[in-house]
C-alpha cells in the first residue's frame, strides 16, 4: 500500500528527476521529446487494463474498454512517431564513424 | 509464496524495470546520437509492462481487453507510420488526448465501482454507513480525491487536445470568440468543480453520491476542455499541446495512485514535470506568458504605434541568387514555418549539398521556435537527411553572422525580424531572434508579402543587403538547384 | 510501512535525482559540495535519536548515545564548514549589485 | 486522530519538507550566487527535523539524548568555526567518519534489540520459534539484511575516514605497506562478511545469533576500514574521502530503511549518488582509476623510460617579474597546491588587485584538481576575497593562453606539466592540463626543485619562455607586491 507520505515522496522525486533530465535535452530534439514523453504516459494502458480487468457492470466494462482503446492508441502512436523521428537524426559520415568507434 | 502472490511480485518487478527504462530512455534524449536507442529500450519496458499485466491475479474481460488493445495499437501504429513529418504536431496532440481520455475513463470506472460498492453496503446495513463503508469501499479518502482530480484533468486534456488536433489538421480553422467568453468558460469550470466536490463530499462522508452528479461532472469537464481551447489561435496550439501533455502526465500519476501502481505514478509525474518545463521554454522563446497564450489577446495589446519601416523590397531571380551562393565562402540557411508548409526541406538539402560539393561552408541556423512546434525544423531537416552536426542553435550561430556571406532565409519571418530588438512597441519586442540582418547578404524565399505568425511587418526584408526571391519554398529551392547545375555546364 | 518495491523506487529515484543535480555543480563549488553532501547525510542524527529513544538495555543505550554524539558532530560540523566556505564566494562589485537587482 | 498519531503525521510532514529542502539546497549549489541560501534552507530543514524527532511517540532516554546532542553539536561547531580553510579536507573526512560511525551504531542498536527480542520470545515459547519471531522481532528479512550491510559500510567509512583525517592532519605521515598486504586486507574483509552472514542467516531462520558473532562482525568491519586506508598515500586522500562520503550516504540510506525513515533513505541515497559521481570526476581529472587509487601502486607503473627534459632553469628576481606583469595587458594567475601550503592566497590577491588598478586584465585559471581536493583553490581564493567571476575553468581559459602575456604559476606543478600531453611514458600522460606553456611568458613561483604530487619532472620549467621565481609562495608574492609599489614612487 502506498500511503500519503510515501506517495508524496515518490511524486516529488519523480518530478525532480523529470525536470532535471528534461532540462538537458537540446532544442534540436524537442519535438521527439514531446512525443516521447507522450509515449511514456502511455503507461496509462496498464491502468486501463486493470480497470477493465476488474470491471463488473456493463457500464464499467464499456468505459473500461474505452480506456484501454484510447491508451493503446496513445502508447502505440507515441512510440511509432517518436521512433520514426529519432531514426532520421543522423550525424554526417565522419562524425558517425567516430561515434561508432567509441 | 502462493501462485498469485508470486505472480504479482513478478509483475511489480517488471513495472519497476519499465519505470527505470522510461527515465533512462528520456535521459538518453540528451543527445541525438543516443536518443533512438533510449526510446527503443523504453519501448521494450513498456511492452513488458503491458504483457505482464495480463497475468495479474483476478483479471476479467480478457476478450474485450485484447480486442481493444489490438484495435487501438493497430490503428495508431498504422496512422503513425504513415503520417507525414509535417503533421507531427497534430499527431502528438491526438495521441496525447487519447492518454488524457484514458486517465479520465479509469477515474470514471473506479468512481463507479466505489459508488456501487458503497450503495450495496448501505442497503445491507443501512444503520451504520461508516462500518459498511469500511468493509466495502476500496478507496481511501486521499485516493477518492485524487480519482476526481485526475479525472477532471484527464478529461480537460482529452477534449482540449482533440480540438488542438482539429485546428492543426485544418478542420477547424477559425478562433471561436464571443463576448464574455472568459466568464462562460469560468462558469463551466466552476460548475464542473462544484459537481465533483458535491459528489466527493458525499463519498468522503460515506454516502453514495447521486449518479447525476457524476455524469454532470464528467460532461462539464469534457466541455471545459473544448471551451478553453476554442478561442486559442491555431498557431498557438503547440504551447497548448505541451501543456495538455503535462496535464495528461499528472492525470496518469493521480490515477496511478488510485490504482496503487507506482510505475504509473512515476511515469506520469516525470511527464508532468517534463511537459511543464517544455511549456515554459516554449512560451519564453516566443516571448509570451502562458496566460497570454491561453487567454490570448495576442497582437491586440501593442502599447503604442509600431515604428514605420521604410525602404523597398528588392527582388532577385533564382539564377543570380544561386550564383551568389556558389561563390560565397560561408552560407547560413535559415528555415522557418514556410519551409514546412512548402515541404521544401528535401530540395533545400539538395541545394546545400551542391554548395558543399563546391566547397562552400554551409550551416543551418535554427531558432528554437521556428515553425509551429519546438524543434520542428530539426525534425524536418533530419527527415531530409541533413546531418545534425550541420545544424546550429541560435546562441551558437548568432555571433557568427557577421562572418557569413549569404544568409538564405526560407519561409522564416518572425524569428528573423530585427524589430524584436529595436521597436519597443512591437508585440514581439524582446523575443530572442536570429541575427540574420548582420550577415553580408540576405536572400529571403517567400511567396509574397505574407506576414508571419505574429502578423507584423519585417524590417529585415527592407534592409539594403536583403533580396527577395519570390515563390513557393519548394519551387524556389528547385530553381536554385537548377541555377547551380547550369553553372557547371 | 515501506515495503520492498516501494523502497526500490525511492532508492532509484533518489539516486537519479542526486546524480542529475550534482552533475550540474560547477567545479568551483566542488569542495563546498563535498562538505554540503556530508552535512546532508547528517540526517542520520534523526535515526540515531530514534535508536537511542527506543533503547532499553544499558548496552543499547551506550551505543545509542555514541550514535547520537557522532551524528550530532557530523551534522553540526558539516553545516558550519559548508556555510563558512560558501559565505566567502562573492562576485565582484558590479556583478554583485546586478544580482541584488534581480 | 489520537494525539500520538497526530504527532507522528506532523513529524512525517517535517521530515518530508526537510528531504525536499536538502535536494533543493544541493540544487542551488549549481551557482555560487545561490549556493549559500541553499545550504541555509537545508540547515533549517535539518534543524526542524531534529526538533520534531523529540516529539515522536514513545521516546526514552531524553536526558542522554540532549546531552549527547549538545556535546556533539557544540564540539563540532566550535572546531568547524575555528579551523583554517587549508584544513578543510581533513575536516570533511572527520565529519564524514562520524556520520558513518553513527550509521554503524544505529545498525548495532537495531541488531541487538532484534536479537534480544528473539531470544526472549524463544525462551517463552521454545517449541515454535517462527511464531515467537512473528510476534516479537520488529525487523523483516529485508530490513535485517540491510541493517547488516549498512552497518558494515558505515563501520568501514568510520575508521577509514578517521585514518584519512589523521593522514591529512599530518598525524600519520607514512604509508604503511608490508608484503601480502592486499591478501591480509582481503582476509579481514572476508572474515567480516562471514561473521555477518552467519549471524544474518541465524536471524533469518528465526534463531537468535550468538553475541560473539555480532561483536566480531563489528570489530572486523572497523578493522577493515583501517587496513584498507593505511596503505594509501596522504595525497590520494581526497578521492578516498569522497568515496567514503558516498559510502556513508549509502549506509545512512540502508539504516533509514531499517528504521522506516524516508528522509534518511532519500538524503542518504542522494549523497551516495553525489559522492559516487564526485569520486569518478576526481579520479578522471587525475587521470587514474579508482582501483589505482585504492590499491595504489602509483608512480610504480611507468611502462617505459620517461623522456629526457633538456634546458636550464632560468631564475628571475621579484622586481623584474613585477615590472613584467605591471606592463602586461593580460595576466593569468595559476595557483596550485603550493599556494595552499604557503597560505599565499591573500598576498596573491593583493598583488592581483594592484595589477587590476593599473589596468592589467587579470584572470585566475583553475585546474579541477589543483591542490589536494576538488575545488580546493576556489575555496582559498574565495577566502581571500577573489570574486568568482575572475576565476576561469580549465576548459574556458585553455584556448585563451596564446593571448596571455604573462602566466604566473604559484605552487602549481603537475596541473601545468606539458609532459601530460607529450610523453606517453609519463604516469600523468593523458591527464588534462592547463596550457600555461602557450602563454607568451611564464613565471613560476616555487621554493626550489621540489616535485609535485606525481613526483615527476616538469618540462614547463625548462621552457624558453619560463622564468623561475624561487621562494616560499607567501614571501614571493609579498616581494611582487613590494616590487609593484616601488614602481609608483
Ligand atoms: N515553434 C513553436 O513552438 C511555435 C509555436 C507556436 C507559435 N510559434 C510562432 O511561430 C512563428 C515562427 O516563426 P517563423 O519565422 O518560423 O514563421 P512565420 O513567422 O510564421 O513566417 C512564415 C513565413 O513563411 C512564408 N511562407 C508561408 N508559406 C510558404 C511557402 N509555401 N513557401 C515559401 N514561404 C512560405 C510566409 O510568407 P508568405 O506568405 O509571403 O509566403 C511567412 O512570412 C514565431 O512567431 C513563433 O513564435 C512557434
Ligand atoms: N585536487 C584534488 O582533488 C587532488 C586530490 C588528490 C591528488 N591531487 C593531485 O595533486 C596534484 C595537484 O597539482 P598541483 O599542480 O596543484 O600541485 P603539485 O603538483 O602537488 O605541486 C605543488 C608544487 O608546489 C610547490 N610548493 C610546495 N610548497 C610551496 C610553498 N610553500 N611555496 C611555494 N611553492 C610550494 C612544490 O615545489 P617546491 O617544493 O619546489 O616548492 C610543488 O612542485 C595533481 O597531481 C593532482 O592529481 C589532486
């Protein structure tokens, strides 16, 4: 069970971590960053599955299905789009071979 | 350990690894060299987290679940693979909205279950609702509050993002403005909060809340997302999307708390913080406050008369421009929104490559908010194959402009407008710009006298060392390429 | 109660946060950083107080007193030394007045 | 809520705020401008956390507690206020050791209590130790393991830091080395682990462990800290201290888990990560691995003959040196360990101020590991009153050396040794250095032909554009000041 203060600790630490990590992302990657963080909150799919998995009445099931559908869309779309964008970023040939050498 | 408890330990472990991989993946975004690997790892973590969730003890409705996942993933994957790079902003809006909607829907399911359990328990032992509550409801008071708040935020993010999507997609071009709009919006928001608070209080006092209140709460929240986004201009959407991204993150974190799922809490909060930071950066680079964007009276402010800009527009033809650059030592290419509209990135890179083959030193100079999304230009150039080491940030290239022989501006306007430095009455006064005006020669590709996003005149176009190359971005770049090729014959 | 996974989450998030935050500290402040982080782990005093506060046998009390004594030394010394060092770092006059204007 | 539970919520809230303030305070260390406020806020958080701990329900031994706190705080405060800046490294070692010792002592108390409770319970219901355990022991298996690990780490950090303190303080100057030392150390460590593991296994199986094992575990852990630190040279101590700092952080985090105290967990882990990073940075800037520092055969390695350095040492007298700098346009002052030894920072700053008054552009160039502690020089210069905007990092100043008329090296040796760039056989080959040799003229203040920390010849001193100004750092700086003053008469 996550109780009040523990949750607060996790909230705050995660926020610190997110803020610090993101502030290092260069402007050149801001669009992929936006869709990448979009992908990360796609973890909501896991929650949607749990909600649907425990749903009993038809109303609960219907809303649960909507939740799963939407979040599945979020996670897949976020991933594909981010990966497609990042795939395109390439260094010029000499620099690239140097990178590989590392 | 019994089987189910053993299973849920495995599930928890996978969730933990997934959360670490998300953070790790975002951390690797600090360099284009490592970013792709990072997202792939994060994707593996996500896939594992999804798969193990099926094995959680006591999961029902697996048929529905699999069907919904297959449809949702399939559609998004298909769209995401196919959509052109220029449509990225609206795609992010769409997927983000879906996440917000999912968070709101989770909140709805949990609240409905809570209420149903409470009602049942009260029917059984009407005399002492407290005891009934203690034995039936599975949400504590903190969880109940966060379920409501998360649902509110998620619902706003859901409809708001969809409107943003529609506007960017061009399905809904006008800003819908009417008198007293802000007050109407405020009223909707207040009504949503009121319905939620009433239901919540009932829940906290261990009385079941009326279903009507719950329905009204969700309906009003969804309506507020629409109402809030309608009056905002299409071009402001990226800032709004980034904000909704942060909101979805928060909603996911709150619903994660309701479900006692640490991975959701952490991923949601990280995105919440990231989106907040990105929104701030974007608003700052546009020289505006978030309030100004949201309650946008943009352009209407202008505290005084703008300075007159004198001089004439001096056209140049593509061949002359090509020759000028062919014999230059250093050329800086400054793309803007017009390059995205014209999809000119491929032609421009072809042109740049020809110049580089001739020995010209070519750099791309990118303003942080050129285009309609932060990093927009970088993605387009990357798509065309421009290596990222030819791309320079504003801060790095600005001191170099005096040494640059020709600055080729293609479809950029506001981000190169010197008025931002000189005219205190201009709406963009104070916004950092690319100092293109300091280059020895400037060539500007645009279709005509069209204004930029800020809707103001650009003093650069009238400067002595500026020549205008009129035409659609792609066509003009094509002519430049042709011009260069004739030189070699 | 902090159980296994929650503790892991907190451990990992705190480590991420610490790493990210510290990697932004400029070399010029590395000595104060060392003594400052030294001060921060002085929070062990709180734990020492709890240990002593619940100690019952003479052995427990004796070791508890040692724990409190040592950690009180850690926290006070770490603070004084860090604060003294940081107090000395000053910008030159013009820059300083600009700082105040902010 | 009843009174005690209400109180412990308040205590938890204060701990939470304190933990956030610690992180916040460390975050503000990213700039000298904000650092001091940060540490003050962190200090307030700490004070609040300590005060509220008195009000936790069921605290005993308050008299002892207050006495111990008053004595501990009083002594440390008094010493910390009085100690000279040059003694900072040993102070950090001392205070760090105390923290490690405290963590180990907490582990000891908790283990003793656990064992006593277990024994009692077993005496009462000898037939079924499992049930007895469940009702008596307050430590779960994870807690028990971490109590041992934390105690081990804390004890090592305790005695190790004290040895480091003694060495830096000059109380124990020699490296104690004897044949097979590494094997003896390894044996001590293995024995400590073995005792701990035996006791732990007994505890995990719900048998009380023998007191002798526990005593031996602690004694061996303490001994290992000593044995491990004895063979390491005094000058390597800063790296070792930074490592022990990280270890103390970890120990605190683990004991925090045992006590279920989130603030300790977080603060400890943050310090653990910070110390690890700092240790890495330091080792990297010294061009060595941590293993090389710890199992130090430093200097003994040298894969081949060092290159011969040819040329003569060309002395200069203080007056000539002063004149040279008085009429220079740019002067860079490069301090090293010798400045700390000579306590010359005040005189040097007096000299620099006189130069600045004459219109000379003066900068201080600081190598990351100049001195005997990272940032050592910066603290000394700050003590003398040098504003931090006159101080430049290695990476910033290196490209500027060709434009510098006079580089004044005071008590620096290894950090300006060009051999690090040129001689592959040198033990410092590959270490980043200050490119002092590129300055137009170099003046080096040192007492004679003494070598630096790495114990190798310095090619810079023999270069054509280098002049040696012999003397103790403080005296030489005084002569330079005097030389400048006579110019004005
Ligand atoms: N990046 C972000 O995150 C973001 C988000 C929201 C708002 N904004 C704002 O957007 C603006 C971006 O500045 P910007 O300089 O990139 O763009 P801009 O100021 O909007 O100017 C675009 C220019 O491109 C020209 N153009 C349009 N279509 C073209 C085509 N097919 N071929 C050639 N030229 C074409 C237009 O002139 P013609 O019509 O004469 O061709 C116009 O002047 C800034 O004001 C920024 O604050 C940015
Ligand atoms: N900063 C850290 O964290 C750290 C930690 C551990 C080790 N280290 C190592 O320490 C070294 C630091 O380099 P460094 O250049 O600062 O110092 P250094 O190489 O140790 O050289 C110090 C020089 O100062 C001179 N000196 C000593 N006392 C003096 C006095 N009273 N007046 C004038 N000169 C005096 C000595 O020559 P004379 O005897 O001829 O006067 C000696 O050559 C590096 O090798 C580094 O790797 C640094």
